[in-house]
C-alpha cells in the first residue's frame, strides 16, 4: 500500500477547487452560514434558541475565551450534537454553476447516530436559473462556535461513500467533496483534509493563507499535497495536522506524511467538517443524481 502513495507539493491549478473559498460565491456563502437567520441549533428542532458572541469581521476573530485555548474533543457518542459547541449550517453550499448546479447545506442531512456524526449528501434534478434540468445538491456542514489557533487538529472519519452504515460496504460516487478542515474569513486561514470524489482514492492535504480577505484568495495563496492509495471512502482513518507558526505537519493514522511551510496561516479559525455536492469536471466531478452518500465522523479533537 505504501508504495502506491506519493506526494506533490505545488500550487494547485484549480481556482475553483477550494472548500468555502470559491471567490465571490465563497464569501457570500460564509456570510450566509454565519447569519443568525440561517444557523440553527442541532437537537432541539429548527426553531431552537441559540446565541453567538463572536464577530466575523477581519481582525476581530478571537481565540477561545474563558480558558484561553483549552483542549477539547467530541466522540459524538451522545444522542445529539452539542449545540452549545457546534453550529449546523443552513444555506448555500459551494459548487454553484450558473444554470447548471446549485448546492445547499441543510440541517436535515446532519445527524448523530450510534456514535457517529453523519453528513448526508443527495443530488437531484431541478431548476437552476432558467434550466429546468439542472442539478440541485443537498449536503451537510457542522462548524465549531468558536475559533482555535495553533495546535493539533484531528478527525477520525470515513470520507464520502454510498455506504448507508458506518462500516457497511460502499464506494465513492462522482459529484462530491468531503472534508475536515479549519476556515475563517475568506480563507484568511484554511487548512484541509479534502476528498474530491472524482479523484478516486486521492486525499488532498491543503492550506491557504489569504493575506487580504477583503479580496478573494488567489491560486498563489494555496499549498497542497496529494496522497493516494488510502481507501478514504472504504474505511475510517485518522487525519491530523499540527499547525504552528510557519509550518503545518500532516499525519494519517499516526504516520507523518508531509510538512508545508508556505502559505501557512496564523489567524484562529473555525473547526469544520462538510459534505457537499458538485457537478464539475474541475473538482468533485459530475453529479451522480439519485445516489445518497454519507460522510461518517467518529470523533474529532483539538489541543493547543
Ligand atoms: Ca464516536
């Protein structure tokens, strides 16, 4: 298996390939996700009360208050998501293509069951702009309420597949991106483990530093590596990065993979996982209408 793995470290050529970093669409999306009217708490129904006390403005993002940057973890072994800690997104998702594809994040596709956080993706035919035979995707996204800075971030998860149970048989279908990542403010900080399902069994290890979040990130703001042969859609793996000033070390199942020392961000960022639909030959692949797919997250953790 190890012999099938290989690394590249070079700027990714695809400007449309980033999670929540899709230029104008991205920033609008993030604002939408962050808008009080479009964020709901999990576990108490769509109309549950919730509150937030942070500010998304550039320069105003702060690290964990009260206890500074304490370590935490979540094994999702309770019956529902901890709404005091997590926010379930409800709004537009990345990957929109005019008159072709529109994606959403919907709380209906986010659940906690049998010790797993499950983010479901469906794709169906629908009207997109003036095209009555477009594709509409419904995915799921969960983010932390607070931001976190340098430290160790881990996700134990099985990337997007058709398996309807966490350890059941299933395979990746074209038309999705699944990821565990950090993100804030138009990719002022973004660090990702991403699986574009059209790149069979290829994991992307990615970081972004947008030095001017008032403008959208450029390809030069990204550093990435790829890793093949891991069967990311077939089995659970533990994805970990250690983020420190000027350097990010990526690990899979405890084994060191690569260090990135360019485009290393510094701003504290949200802890996220998401699963969203695509209909693109650039990133994620053409849609697979009618097939339900699942991202299973067994546990996550952060330590400063
Ligand atoms: Ca678990």
